[in-house]
């Protein structure tokens, strides 16, 4: 469990005619609340969803994997200083032919409803995949997970990832929530790089790459800590890396839930400029689920420190002659009301625009001439 007995405690569990009623108490001193408006704490939507999933697991005495959320309504703020005692009302779930479970539920007290939602779940046996770990060791391949204030989802992401591989590097990018304590619980199972203050995803990737090289890895898969990516897709990256060694593999999103309009526009915008800068095409240049061929990249590190670093790396690897191939991956988009993002639309869009301007100038002076020389040299060799 991720939050049970830490973020909240179950006080009672009663079976009803229509399902279950669980009483619980919130822990107002939990570190998550220190990062969500200290002094006036608010229970984050992502924690409400995780709490609901765990309550379902307790009632059904079975572990589940969250596939999606429907009919989400956050009706009132849950302040743990004012509303520590709550009830979760579950209706009996509906099971489909594949064993998936659909469970409607609500979170309330005796006088008001605070949230209602429907969880889409599938059984999670928690089985490990030693064969995939062996294939990753053969490729000298690790997983890098940069994280900043995603303590509400990090432990679940790590639990799922560790089912597929033990070669995991977590970069704690100056988190101020419960991230450090979550990482301490997995001491000995993961490699951790920590520093403060927060310096951005680009810097976190740089530190992760450096640590991977120190440990002797020749490639790294980057995976986000907010729960959007499905660790089961690691197998797809490994399979493609075996077929196309030395290539950069970029996840191509197959969304669970509607892609936010801002994400769709940003992706199209980024795809256009990637083609301008490199003459190549990729269907999804904004997805952080990627495999970087560290050996082929040699000592390449991102110069940018924040989100724009991922675009920079795509362009620079293309100039270096490293092919980029798409890999279909599943991505879950939480409803807007529960989404946790550190993207700053104004500042980060300006930074990306400045980067595109710089890359355009570099493409004319450096990128295109280098690509042309490589192409001419390749033609000459074939003759």
C-alpha cells in the first residue's frame, strides 16, 4: 500500500446491502500536506484517487492496478485540519470478461459528499519478470526516474517498475514533500541521486545519465513519476532495443483518457520544430518515456535545465546521426482536477521558444551541414 497507515488510517469497515462503508481518519501532519498549502492544507486529487483504490483493495482483499477514472466530481475541499474523519461508500463493482473491475464510490462525512468517482481496475498479481531483467542486463540497460513532489504516486510507480527490473535510478530533484521518506523505504532496492534545491527536469536527467554511466550502463529508459506511464511498456522498449541497438526510442502515446488540449497543441508545435531542425519526423516529441542510447551519445548531456531539455536531446542526437524511432506506449491522463504538473505554461513556453530560436540558428550553421556531410559520406562508402 502507498498511503494506508501513513496518509490515512482505516477505522472501520462494514459490508452493506449495496457494497461497503469504510471509516477513515486523515493524518494532517503527513509530509504531503506540507507541499500542498501548509497552514491551509488541501488533500490533492491524486491522493484521493489512490486512497480510493487502496480502499477497494482492502474491501476485495485483492491488489488492483488503476486503468482509469470516470465520472470524477470533486465537490468540496477536504481539509484534514477540519475534516479528519471521513467515510468511503463503495457500490459493488461490475466485472468484465477480462477480469477488470468497475467500482463507483463516494467520499463523505455524515452531512456532505466531498468527492465521487468511478475506478476502472484490473487485478495486479504483483508478479515479477526475471526474464526481462536478464534481457536488460544483457543490454546494460537501466531505468531513470526523475521526480519532484510526486510523493503521492512515486511509491506505486516504483513498485510497478521493480516488478520488471532492479536496475532503477531515482533522481530526487529537490522534492519538499514525502519523496525522501518513500525512497528510504526502498533503500537497497534502488539507486538514489538526491540534491536540493529543485533545479528542473533537464538537470535531473543530466545527473541521472551521469550516475548510469558511473554504474556501467550503456542505455537508459526514462520514466515519469506521476503515474502517467505504464511500467509494462518497458518490455516494448527492450524488444526494440534488441532489434535496433544504438537508436533513440521515443514513446508514442496511446492515451487512456483524453489528452489535454494544451498537451496536444504542445506536441504538434514540438513535432513541427523538430522536423525543421533535423529534417526528420517523429509522431510524439513531447513524451518523456524514452530510451536513450548512452553509449552512442557518449558524453552528451542536456544544456537546458528544465522541460525543454527533452526537445534539445532529440535534436542533438539527430545531428549526431543517432536514429530516433517511435515505440507505442500507454499513457494515462488523470482528470484535470486531480492532475499534478510542474509545467509552468508561461515561463516554460517562453523557454521552449527561446530554445527553438537557438536550435534554428544552430541547425543552419551546424546541424544541416553535419547531416549533409554524413549523407554524402554514406553515399561515397556505398559506391
